C-alpha cells in the first residue's frame, strides 16, 4: 500500500478589493408631451393598425442598464385594457431578449400623460446603440396616440413581422430611465 501524507503549507494571499462601478441615472429619448404632433393607433378604424410595431433608436457607447420604458401619451381611449409588448433589438434589429416584455395599458396606469413600464428586474444591459419596439396587440374600440417630435431619434415601423420602414422626420415620445456606467 502507498501512503500519502498532506503537509500543511501557509500561503499569503493578497487581499482582493472589489470596487463597485459607479452608475449615473439618465433619461434617453424623446420627452415631449405635445398634442400638436402625434403618432398613433386606431385599430377600430384601420385594420392595418392592429399589431403594428414602432421601434425607436437609442444611442449609447457606454454600458447602460434599462430601468423603465416611458411613453408620453397625448390621447388614450379604450373600451378594454390594451395589451402592449415591448421588444429590445440591437443596432442591426436582431432580438436581444428571449422573453416577452408585456403589460396591459389602462387609463389608471397613465399618470400625467405618461405610461411607465418598469423593467429593472429584467437586468437589460446594452453596450451599443439599440432599438426599443412597442406593439399594441389588442383589437379595441378607441385610440392610442403618443406625443411626437420633429427630427427626433431614428424611428421605424412595420406591420406584423413585415419589413421595417422609416418614419420620416417624426419620432414618438418614447424615453428610457437608465443607469449608465461611468
């Protein structure tokens, strides 16, 4: 038989210091609350408005965590809750998330003409330019209009999984509460 003996040795291990990265809170996107420029959906009047997706470009070159998606709504009226889906795409319009981000919009969730959807628990970090898409998936009697801005961020749209098309000159009032790594 072979005997193995363990010999006790002491090693000095250098102290490891973990410095938390500093993050700065910012708001990216369009914040206007105007009623003079509007982008909207009226599915009871136009069937092509059903499941239309609008996506807006957000620019960053630092590590950025998305905390909340905010939509400034100029006019909302519905006979029932409106199912909304949010999609995050990279700069080449490839999906970032495998899970669906969704909610139901009702009048009581719109505070001071703003609807906010908290995604902080989803831990969404971006390092480069990206798009945030919104899509209403309910057929409802009423209207959903977002405030808009001239010459804002690049904005595109498509009808259900169709080809992306540019929205010239106008951007919806979609903005994000984020934490940016310094």
